[in-house]
């Protein structure tokens, strides 16, 4: 069993054991088991980076075993420079989520933590799958634990939010299943994604395939106008659910564009790039304006996630290296920054039990350590140079200017809107005089919360100050993908 299989199945195994615990009296044992499972699962992913050959664009750490032999379906795994960082990011965020839940989740803690570990393994499976059917199984299976997490441990409208999340994402994926079935027969009975990349296709087929994949991946990102499930899901989800949703699950859709839409239907991708660019700019500008008027902190950060993911899809469809690499860097940095933003909101909610901006004011007077972290993450969310939030956006803006000056200028307005809604929230929540008795009675970070936010602060600053390891690993794979997408596949 290779590193990728262990990275997928080890957290699933730990999660399954946790589900079997069954009683709240064993909650402490469940927490420690979850932490051990998350840390060991992360350590298993480290050799993927230390042993990664940055000079190769082909899949590495490949594992291939027959799965459903009669239909030539294989258990086929592998990562390249585009996907390898997301395997590490998923395992890393899972550790943070386990620490975040330590004292907060008291009801059925074993099931809560078990669901996250199983979800972690399934999401790594999405990034590692090199077989179309295997990808689809992992892609759809991720819905189940997240549906349970929102539906059981969420807020007052959790059932509505969980159903909306499930239905939106499931319906989009049904068209993808039809596309995968077509490609299977077109390839002579093969689900191998690399084979599909090389297969010539007429323009009519490419167009239908492109929009079938677009239906699945645009909902997952989510792109405007199919974004409405996300604010509801974020607001109702428990803190850990919001962190994983923003940091990892949104990336599954963006990753799908790179693995399926663009290399399988390159002519259609070029033909309809204008549509993706337009929808991305609407997300960047319009959703940024929507974020400005939010009164709920979680809703504000949820809308800012949609705006930031608009940068990702914009970068991909510029078809230049700065844009595409910038989009991938933005996905990674958004994982750190959005996760940290939701954790900060969770820290306040655990104390005051309100997410309303109006319920706070002058938090810096009672929680100075916390506000230090919160302001750092807010600045990163606004794209401050020196933080992870700046690198990807800057690269995408440069790529957009290279593509078309006016598209670059429109994209750059996101930095203005991002600063506006983020600083507006920071000013009202953290600074000024103490607003009420709830704020006056706040206690600063405990050691668990300090470690949790401290780890993310290091990640945000390290990536912002020295992004070279990230860009070096993806460079050859991005160049190869752009070369592939530039060549017509019309037969």
C-alpha cells in the first residue's frame, strides 16, 4: 500500500473506529484518538512533498489495482504538481478542526470527530483519483459526512441548510456522471482520466461535455449564480464544518476544472472562456458588494469566500501561466485564510453565542492576544502584501492584465472591496470602546485556541513571505497543462 492509499484510508479507519465508540462518557478518549489519527494521517502525506520530483509533469506515487474488472474500472491513484499540495492541505486542516472541537463539541463528540476524519480521507481521494469512476465515487461520498455534520451539529435552520447543500451539489453532479459514461464508451471502455485527456473529440461533443462538467464544478466552487447554498450552509454549520467547507470542499470544484473540463474539452474551454471570465468577475465584484452589507460575521466571510473563489476560476480561464498558477496558489492560501477567519468567529461565538457584528465592539480591550491573530487573518483576507492572501490574487491580476487590461482592472477592484468589507468588520467588532457587558466579560485565548490560531498564523505568513515552494512544485504541471489545452482536439 502506497502513501496515497494510506493517506486516504488511515483517517477513514480512525473515523470508523470513532463512530463505534458510541457513548459521550468516552469523549476524552475519542478526542485523543481523533487527534492521533489526524496527526499520523498528516505525517503520512509529508513524503509526497519531500519525495516529489518537481521536474516531472506526470503523475507520481502512482498506485493501480483492478477494482471492477468486468468494466475495466481500476483503483488508480496518483498526484502531480497541481494536486499534491491539496492532499497536504486537507490533512493539515483536519488537525486544526480536531483541536477546534476539543472543548466545544460535547454532544456525540466521537461521531462528530469521526465524520471529519472520514471526510478528510474522502477529500484526499478526490485529489488523488486517476480513474474517472473512482473520482466520482469520492467526489459524491464527501457529501455524506458534511451533510451529517451540518444536519446534526448545526444551527437552528440546520436541516434546511443541509438539504439545500446536498441537493444543489448532487443535482450538478448527475450531469457529470452522464459525461463520464459517454467518455467511458468513447474511449473503448476505459475510465482512465489520462486516456481521456489524449482522446480526440468533435466540437459538439466537447461543448456538451464542457457544460456537463461545468454544472457539477460551478456549484461546488460555487460560482455566481449557483452560490446561494453556501451562505446558508456556512451560517448553520458548526465552526469545524465551516472551516472544512471553505478551506477544502470548495476547492474540489475548482480542481475539477483543471482535471476534467480544460484538458478533456480544450476547444470548448477556449470557446466559452468569456462566459467563465464574466461569471468570475460578477462573483469578484457583485458578491464583494453583497459582503459589505452583511450583519452576520459568518455570512460576511462566506460571501468573501465566493468572491475569492471567483479569482480562482478567472485565473484558470485566462490560459496563461500567471493566471493559472495564481488561481492554484489562491486555492491554497484561501484554505489557510478562510479557515482561520471562521475559527476566529467560532472563538467569539463560543463565548457570546452570537455572530452578529452589532453584538460586539471593543473586543481588543478584553482579548488582546485573540485580536492580534484576528486582525492578521483579516488583513490576509483583504490581500495585504506579506500574507498568503496577497500572492494568488496578485498573480491572477497580473495574468488578467496580460490577457486584457480592462479585465485586469475589474479584477483589481476586488482588493478595494475586500479591504472595505474586512476593515469595516474589524473596526466594528474589535476596536473602539467596550460595547456591552458581554464584551466586558470576555476572556482571552486559552492555550488550545492559541496553538490552533498560532499554527495557522505561521502558515499564512510563511506562504505570504516565501511562496516559492508552492510555485516550484506546480510550475511544470501548469506549463504542461497549458501546452495541452492550447492544442486542438477536434478530429
